[in-house]
C-alpha cells in the first residue's frame, strides 16, 4: 500500500493527514489500519519511531466519526499508556487528526488535579488517553464509566508490564464491556505479553514489521569504552562536536541524571533533565524547551525512553548502559524518527561489559567501536563468575575481584565514578549550545 487514499479513511481524516504533510503510510500503518478498520482485534509489533500512534489512531477516529455527542460520564474509546509523556504525545497526535471536528480527546495522568479531571470527564469523552494508576483513581471515585467503551488500545504494552501495571490492567478490564475491539501495540513479545494477548484479545490479527529487539535501520550505532569517572568529560567532547544539534542523554538513575545535567550546565551547555523526581509541570516545561530548541541537551532516565517524540533528535547517548537490554532499543529509537537518520553512542565502563554483551545478543549485531579499548580482563572475569555461579547452584562464590551489586543496580566502581564525574572537567571548555 503506497498511499493513505487507498485506506478508505473519511474526508476529515484525509484532510488532517494532508495538513500534517503525510502521504505514504509507514509499514506498520499500511498493515495495521485495514484490519483495524474492519473492527478486528490487533496485535502490532514494531519498534518505537515507526508510526504506531497513527496505526491505531486513524482507524479509531474513523470508527467514532458520526456517532454524535457521548453521554455524560461515558467514554467511547480508551487508550492506556505507561507514562505521562507518552499519554501527552498520543493525545497531541489524535487532536491534530481530529482538528476541526466534533471528536474530543481527554487525558488523565498522575500529578494533575483529580477534581479538574473528574469535571472534564463528567461531560462525556470520545477518546480518553490515560495512565493506568490515575484511571483507577477516577474509577474508584466513580468519575466515569467505561461500560460504553467500544475500543481499548494498549500502547507500549510491554513497558506497562515492566512497570508493574498488570494488576491495574486487570482491574480496569473489569469495567470494560466484553464486546469491544482491542488493539495491543508493543516493541517486544515476551511470554507475559502472549498471556496478555490471549486474555484480552479475540482472534487477533498479528502485524509485525520489525523483529523484536531489532533497532530501526537508519540509526548508526557505536560504543566508546571509557572508565566510569571519565564519562562526563567524554560526553562534553562529543556534545561540543555538534553544538547546534539536539542530543538526548540517558542516565540510569534519577540522582545521576540530575547530577549530570547540573554538571553540563556548569560547563556551559544548555541542558535540562526529566525523571521521576520532577513534577509534571517541570517535565512539560523542560520538554517544551527541548522541542523548541531552547536547550540542546536533555538528560533523562528511562521514563523518557518511550515518551518523547521529537523528530529532530539527531543524537542519543547511553551515558549509562541499561540493565534491561530491551531498554537500549527503546532509548536509541528516540532518534531516526519519521524516516530520518540518527546516531546512537553508548559509553561502556568495565562494570557494564555484561550489559553490552546482552544488548548485542538481543539486537543480533556487534556494535561498532568508536573509541577506547574493550575490557578483556572484565570479560574473562564475567565468564569465571558465571561458571562459579553455575557450580554453586546460582549462588556466586566470593572473591575474584567480582564487585557486588548495590540494591540500586550500580556497582561500587560506578558509584565511585559518579563521585569523580563532578570533579572532572573536559579538556576544552565548550561554549553554550
């Protein structure tokens, strides 16, 4: 399918697509929209940045067109997403498609006034985009009913499972009618995801455009081997090379993200941060400034990995490698949006070699080395540790230089590196980006 006009969408949506400058569906859109418009349940597997929002948004809005105003307190379509940022992104896309028409899109997320959200919902809603936790709060207050919902969409369903929303999903499902259309979109397909599909979807059409764990083709990937304490200075050197381009930097912890952001600001970079310790207002203002180009560097934890849709992010830096290899794919998917190309750089300290190997195993490719030298001693030690754990029935033997992991998931070497980062300076002071 080479043109949106072949999908049979109503004239209002076709006009909206034209206003957005779109003409050719992405692979996930071309394959998902036709069965979705037929009312079929759907399981869509595609990496971030491939156009999933329109893949479910266009058929959803098409099906709601011409139904008249919803009854007070009711919802006609429910979209669940794991983070506040992703909820806002989905709602913005749907509002752009519904512009000029009668369909109303409402969002409910944590960190906002329950009373105001209840008031908006009392008037009736065509499309509700929500985080699971806040939706349950409103259901408990009887601020809305889901009894008339015709469509349920689970976006980034694998991340919802990772964040522990499975119990919330079960509770919400009890409020939904059995006869409905359900669409599930995910970047990965685990055993738990299969169970979710079997429970909530009826004879779904399965659409897969990228093998799970495979990054978008247009992302150039590289790794730079560096000690933990030298990472901040190395990052500053890379950022100075493309001072006029936006960069997204991922840190493992909230504290680490905030500390790194302040360090970059002290070195003259226009930087901001978003993480779980920031209020909703702070996160929204920071993202708005990043989108507007007022700041060129955004430091974030994984809360942002699937909630930022900024087409012009040219560079993604994995300052800390993620413990979960799938998160690497989601992180680097923040670049190369909407068919553009992008660059993803990973910094690998000695204690992160196992994380790097897990990422390469998941993506089925060896990441290009941009600088530094791999840590052969660490690799050998990893092999010895695995052997000891296997011989001890999963209880690793002590000694051998193997550092014990702290509850936070960081090794002592990483924690020491974070302390040292604040005392180091780049070899050449950078001008403000």
